[in-house]
C-alpha cells in the first residue's frame, strides 16, 4: 500500500471528532508529513480541479486532527507542570521547616 493510499478518506470527509478512537489514527508525525505532502501537491498547481478539492478537504481534516492532538498534548504538559510545581513546593516547605528547627539532629 503506497503512502497516498494509506491516508485516503473513504467516501465523504469525516470530522476527526467523529472517529471511533484516536488509536485508529496514524502517529502525529505521519499525519503532519501527509499534510505537508498535500500542501506541496496543491502548491504545484498541476492537479485537476476535483482532485485538488479532494486533497484540500483531506488537508483540512488532517489539520483539525493535528490541532486537536496539539491541544491535548499542551493540556497534558500543563497538568504535569502543575503536579511538578506542587511537588517542588511541598519539598521546599519540608526543607524550610527543617531549617527553622532550632535543634537539628
């Protein structure tokens, strides 16, 4: 199966939100590479109109999915950063309390 066939959408365009699960999607990097390939082919200007419109639609669907993936990753990073900050604050408070103890053992 060629690269182009792997990413063809069967029938009408599907919104990424309507997919059954994210596990069915190729990895982010593969989807990004496919989007870049679509852009290159559209910028070439040699596609018939119908094929250009089809690829444009595929690109829009890919872009929506990529943006969703990036938003999810950003949220996850923010949550992990908050956990790390709380842990560091707890650790600092524990060390500061020990520094204030007049009788360290």
